[in-house]
C-alpha cells in the first residue's frame, strides 16, 4: 500500500514538469495495481494537448523499406 501511495505521489509531481508527456508504470508481480495507480493518480481521461506531437496527427505515411522517422 505504501509503494502504491508513493507511486501516485511521484506521478502527480512528474505531471508538473514542463515537457513531460507521460509516465511508464510498472508493478512487477503486482500488475493488478496498475489500474488502481492510474485511477488514483487521475491519469484518465487523458488530457488533449495540441502542443504535444502525436504520431496519429502526423500526415506522414511510413512505407516498407523507407527509414523510420
């Protein structure tokens, strides 16, 4: 319980850092806690940020054999 609380607190602090667009949550052998952490940290629904690049908004289409961008 204490580890989950610390994780939620860290996520809330990291969200305040300019330029950070997300977090990666790992709960080794406690995967069922990830959903609780996401909920308690207030990560959903995800906010829309027009200033954050997102692959779905790019117009480039990757073709096989073409180097990835």
